[in-house]
C-alpha cells in the first residue's frame, strides 16, 4: 500500500499583508454583535468560530458555535481552556502559513455534519488562522464566521459577502 502524500497550500509572502486585513466587518468587541449572533442561532444558521479567544468569548456569551477551530494558543501563547459544549473533537496537523488538504477535508466534513445538537471542535496542532478560507469556500452562504483580529477586535464574516474574495486568495496559494 502506498503512503498518501499530504498536499499543502502555502501562503506566498506577497499575500501576507492582504490576509491581515479583515475579510469581513471588524468590531471592537464581540458584545456589540451578540444580538445578531443569537438571531443567527435561532434561525438554525451556522456559526463557525476560528481562534481560541474568539471561541472563548462566544461561549461566555452563551453562544455556542456549531464549529470551533482552535489551536490552544492566543497570540501565539499557550492557553488552557476547556471547551465542554461537545464531545465531538477532531485533531488535525496544520503548519503555520499553510492549509493542508487534511484541514480542508475536516472543515468540509464538519460543515456537512455540524448542527446545534452536534457541534464540532477542530483542534489544530500548528496554526488555525488560514482555516477561514476553506470555511468560507465550503460553508452555506448564510453562515457567519468569526475570528480574532489581534489588538483590534473580532471579525464577522458573512460567507455570501466574502466568497469571491476568499476564492481569489485561495487561488493564489502555492501548492507543494
């Protein structure tokens, strides 16, 4: 049996500054959009959180994302926290500045199976920052994706508004 070769997409240097800009609306605090997020959940629409601080802050507000993507770090510093709203935990390796095909597959599988009654936690060994791209490209158009913007706040991405921009960035990643 031949060993499966991991496909890795890497972020070219020229794209780094572009991807540091928010892909959605930037808010100083997650509290500002609390009502909008509760409305999203009440309509059984998907919420995906990317990052430990964002996920922790959502859960503090009693907003439980159907998909949480974490790496157990906040601003590159290790953190200990317990995400206890689900036992559905998946592990994946994903190096910094990359998107592995394994991460993409797990994001797609999670999007296809996650519900309010069956949320998923994706624990990334490495870095989860770029997971926003495969999530935008594969989630239903009415999905909200939230991620932290270091030292600035939280970004709320409406998939239908960010799809073309995410597709543009994704096509520019280098395949290795």
